[in-house]
C-alpha cells in the first residue's frame, strides 16, 4: 500500500462538509500547518474540530474559524483568539470544553478501541451535566465516551513511506494519541525518509496507524509568547 501523497491538497481530498476532524498540536506547536491551509483553500464547512486549542486569529485553526468553516470546537484551551470569542458569544459556534487529560484519554481510548473511559475529572462541575457517574471503591467517576473522528491530521518531524513517525520535543503532544484515533490518519512531516532510515527505538507512532503521509513545506513554527531576559 502506497501511503505517500503529493501534498496537502491530495491528502485532504475527501474531507467533506460536516465531518469530524482531530487536529494535533499544543498551542502553536506541532500544528499540521499545510493541511490547515489546504482545508481553508478547499472551503469545507460545518466541521467539528477536536483539538487541544483553537489557534490564534491568524494561525492554526483560527484561520478556519475566520472563514466560518467550524461548526463545533471540542477543546481544552481556547484563549488568545478574538474571533473564537466573538463567535462563541454570538452563538455562531458550538463549544465543548474538555479537561486536558480527559481530551487526551478520550483520543487514546478511540485508538485502543475502547468505547469509554472513567475519570474523576469534572465530577461536581458543569462538565458532568448529563453524563453517567459511577462509584468505584467509594469514589465517583465520570463516564466519558471515546471520540469518533472521520480524520486525524497530525504533524511530525520525520516520517517514512510506511507512515512511521517521529516527533520532536514539544510537538510530541496531542499528535501521537490523535494519530491512533482517526478512521483515516493524515501525517505531514518536515522530512520524509526512506523505509529503514528511522531507528525503530525512536519511532513514536507506528505506521499501522497512518494512512497518508507527505513532506510539508514552509513551516512557520510560531512561538506563542516569547519571553526573554531584559539586558
């Protein structure tokens, strides 16, 4: 099976209106920049996006929000995005806030084929409204369903033609758990190498989880907030 595609446009070719997408990244680190740009260009709408954050106004998922392509955001952190705030307050955007650990574990559960997980996070808060609570050994746990995503879109440092992926530093955030969880997983990488060039001990995502892969280009790799010491 040939998993290598020519670029982002081909990789997202069958993403259609109304689908649910997982998008890797943490803040502005490890974002699938090429695929997001391709989705903006394609103009698909009514999307449900599962991501740790919603980008900023002119970068990441913020670009999709600006074009009104997102119907619902499922996220943990949604600050620093004025357009997101405007759409939320005006009722244009549906938002489900999920504790960060729960978000990661629901992704992982989907990758493991588990229908649900039990977590103490959210008990006694608005997060628990309408959800089943079970007691184990005297402690209440909230049942959270595994995510169901049509596509998972991730970004890695290196990958090979079999889809094996290596992430670098902080980009190894939500990308690995999301790569496991999509019905179809698309990976964009900074460097695409031949099969056998990656050290097996350094592979973070085995190729069995990846369906399409391509070498990206022109990465901005923005830093959300740069703090330096005064001279």
